[in-house]
């Protein structure tokens, strides 16, 4: 049970981890999409605005300078100088917003080319100031300004290209991140589904199915006990009715045998009648034992003691049939039982195992401890096992194995296992079995484990 709980806890933690990973990946994907949307919008607008604003401002400077050359008004000169200062400040403000090295390199070139542009414009202004109003020689100077202006416009276009390249790399990185997050989400969902199926399988296999099997076994035990109770009453009445006349017949036969000549046919018939009377007495005795089993005298003992005693009793008989009776050492464990009754159950089960083998086989006796269910409650139990390598029990026989008066033996009464089950029921235990046709059968005597520490308290 503890193992099942640990596995369920592990599954729950794994599912929680996978669910958390899905939530994180989903949130990261949404954030990445939002960042991508903002980046696309802002970069596209900024790239367009950067080029457009720079070209517009540079065009205003050229126009102001050209008007000043033509009209020589101070307002145009001041407009040019203020426009140059403002554009210079605007260029400096763009530097912190740039991220890639290419963008910064292009902006540095623009900054240097802008200085060259201002130098050419300053030279032009100085030449204009030296010329008389009627002269037009400054047109050559304006050509140099126009050259520097064209250079600036080319660099502005390069800045836009650098921005677009930066945007392309950002898109590639974003797509990689989104593909990874998408794979992570789908992988996590698949893993979550797998864990869910695995959890359902484990719960059914280790919890629901055992409980269902125990429920079926409990119903079978209840039905068997009800059947045994009703048959026990009937058997007790029938046994008492048969026992009295049987005793009288046996007594008269004993008297008649004294008057019969030895070796005569009559004496042979009397011997046969006596044998059959003894068999009837044994059947009646089994009926009474089945109907009213004696209350056990419980004594604390080692679980291995009844196994060794049964081995000592039956080993010589089994050796004549070539059957080896072996006792395997088990863990130290104590039980409270009636030694005679437990020995009776063991002898019955060992003899059944020997009859299943026939000749030349192995019967193994062993004990083990585990958590089992007795009386509808889970508790520590000791299981005394009788395992053989005989022919096993067919499914048809298994269904009626504990039915009273059902036997596969010609001379059997069909009460051996029923009596064994009643004895163990009196001990607060149970009788169980596992079998495979042509591979053998293992019967288990299940008894409560005695805990010395608990008993002492």
C-alpha cells in the first residue's frame, strides 16, 4: 500500500510539473508574440520615420541655404543655423535607441558626414558673405553642399537597411523561440496524456482490480460459509441418525464373528462388512467434524513448527512414492493456533498434493509474512504454503473445490477442504490457493501475525 501511495505521489508531482511547464510555455509564447508585435510595429514606424524625418529636415536645410544664397535674407540664414543645430541634436538622440553594431556604425558615419555637410555649408555661407549682392559665384560652393547632402541621404537609406536587417534577425530568433515553445507545449501535452493513462492503469491495476478481486472472493467466501452452515446442520442430524444404528450393527457383527469358522466364506464376508462399517464410521466422523468443528485451543507458537512436525509425520510415507517433502526456511514469525488442528489441515493439504503428483515429485513447505486482509480488514499475516509440482487443478474443479461432498477421488467424502476451511475460520484465518494446470498448485494457510510488542502492551 505504501508503494502504491509513493507511486501516486510521484505521478501527482510529475503531472503538476508538466502542467506548470505547459502554463509557463504558454505564457512565454504569449509574451513573445506580444513582443514580436510591438517590435514589428515600432521598428517599422521608427525606420520609416527616421528616414523620412532625416530627409525632410535635410531638405529644409538645403532650401534655407539656397534661399539665403539667392535672397541674402538674415531670416533664411538663422533658419539654416537653427535647423542644423536641431538636426544635430536629433542625430544624437537616435544613438541610445539603436541596438545592433551595424546601426550604430551607420549612425556614426552619418554624424561624421553631417559635420562635413556643415563644413561645406559654412564655407558656402562665408563665400556668400564675401560676395556682392549681384554675384552668383557661390553656386559652385552650393554644389559641394549638395554632394554632402546626397551622401547623408545615402547613409540614411543604409540606416533603414540596417534596421530592416536587425528586424529580420529578430524575426528569425522569435520564430526559433516560438517553435521551441510550441514543441515544448505539444510535448508536455503528450507527456501529460501519457502520465494520465499510466496513472489510470496503475490505479486500476494496483487498487481497483485487487479490490474487485477481493470483493469477488469475499462474496464467494460468504456464499460458501452460508452453504456450509446450512449443510452443517443437515450433516449433524444425518450423522447422529446413522451413528446409532451403525454402532448396533458393528456390535452384532462382532458377536457373530466369534461363531464363524476361520477361513470360511462367511468369515470373509464378515471381514468385508466390518471394513465397510469402519469406512461409514469415518464418513460419519467427518460429517460431525464438518458440522461442529471443535473450538481451537490457541497457543502462541512459531509459524515454522507445524511445518516441521508435518514433515516428520509424512516424509517416510511420501518417500516410498518418490516424492520429496522439503521445508524452506522463512522469516521468524509467531502465530496463535491450535497445534493439532493446524497439523490436521497441513496433513490434509500435503496428502492432496501427493495425490496430485502421483509419483516422483516435490512438495515444498514454507512460511512468509505480508500485509493481507482477514475479516475485511488489512493486517499483518503469516502464510503457511504447501506448494507442489503436480497436475494442477482444472477451472471446472476450481469452481467447486470447497463445496462439501464434492470430490475427484473415488473413495473421498469431499469434506477435507471444507473441514480445513472451517478450522481456519475458527482461527480467524483463511484458506487460499493458486494453481496452473500441469504446473502445480500452492495452498496458503493465512493466519494473523502475532506482534510480541503489541501483546506485551
